[in-house]
C-alpha cells in the first residue's frame, strides 16, 4: 500500500514524521506532492520519501490519499484529474464536511479528521468521522495511520464540532494556563525559563497520570490535596475565581463558533446570552473586583 500526501505543510509533515517514526509505513511507501520545489526538496531530503509536483501525478500511484492543504487551496486540488475512485481519502482540512468531500471526490471513501497542534510533536488528540463506504479493514488502516501522531477517536460527524472545542482548540487554552503559571513563578522569584519548563512538565505529568492510571481527575486532585495544605488553598482560589466555569465557557464557545462556521447553526444573541451570561459585558474575575454587566430594564 502507498499513501500519498496532497500538501506537505505543518500538519502533513507531522503525519509523515509520525508514520515513519512509528513504522506505520516505510519511506518508500510514502509520496508527498507540493507545488513549491523548496518544500519538495526539504521534505524529500528530511524523510527520504518520494515527492512530486501535482496531486494528479501522485494520485496515479497512491492507494490512500491524505488531503492536507489550506481550505483556500481545496478547489485547485480537485480541479485536477485525480485518480481517486474507490480509494480512501483522508482530509485534515478545517471545516470540510464529508458531504462536500464526497461531492468533490465522487467514488472516494472519505474520512474527515480534526487534528490538533500537538500532532507536530506526535502527542496529538484528534477525532475523525468516516463515510458509510469505509469497510472494517479501511477503518483499521485509518486508525493505524492517525494514531501515529497521537490519540485518534472515531466519532459520528455530528460530534466533530465538539471535537473542535475539546481537542482542536484546547492546546491554546493549555498554553495560556502554562503562561499564567509561569507569570506566578516569576512573581515569586523564579526565572521565566524555569517557570515555563516546570509548569509545562507539571501539565504533561498530570495528563499522563490521567491517561495511564485511568483514575478520574477529581480523584487525582484529591490525592495531591493534603488537609489544610498548600494545594487545597490554591484549589480554593481557583474555585473562587471560576476556573471550571471559564474552561467550560471556552470550550463551549469554540464549539458554538465551529457550528456557526460550518453553517450548522445561525448566530443567536439570545443563545449566547443563555450560554454565556456575561456576553453583554465583562465577567467578574473574583470577589471584591468591579463587575460590568449590561442590564436592560423592562420597557427599555
């Protein structure tokens, strides 16, 4: 089997690197196409794979195709005469639905993937949805390929917006938490470099504890909190400041935006106010701080 990559940008390259390092495919079974000669030379030399200039040329040789281009380049790709009927087509293009993918590539067995930024270090978290045309063997191969860069979970396409919030967007939220923890370290005399490294490693370790022990996060939190100790004092501060509500609102906001962008829901001020009651003003950040909330009296 030969897998061909249409596009060799950050996400495409991450998948190539993962497949080779995890021995999912040998180098001589991977082809990448890119219009830029510089990209072709770099990717070819770095990974020892074959490259070509056009998707049309590559599709003649590949059994599985991975669409990894920016959304604006999708029409250009499918304007070419691709040999794709009966082949598995995996798309990591943001917002490209299975329905549209199947219209662009009639006869292909389509897979829609929502990867995240961490795939670049082979620690990604992604959801993927398959068209009905994929058989059991096809699905096993898709999972094997995607798992090379992290955790891959198959979901119905109706859940892809939720995947966007909890996996696709969440690395940015985690980076903000690490940055805030580093600020606290600097405030208390640590160097910026040490603060970032310690905060990041602590988050990495906590994530591994959840994944490898199988314990509920609340149980692990309780194991760290000694009665009357330093950690429970910090937990109390986080609860006072509304960490849980803020995180739920962040993920929920990303999900809602994804639904609106894909045309699955129209923006609704009433809905936003119901889901995020401070949408009309500034949310409170803690006890005793000024709160600005838009109030509308009856009758105007």
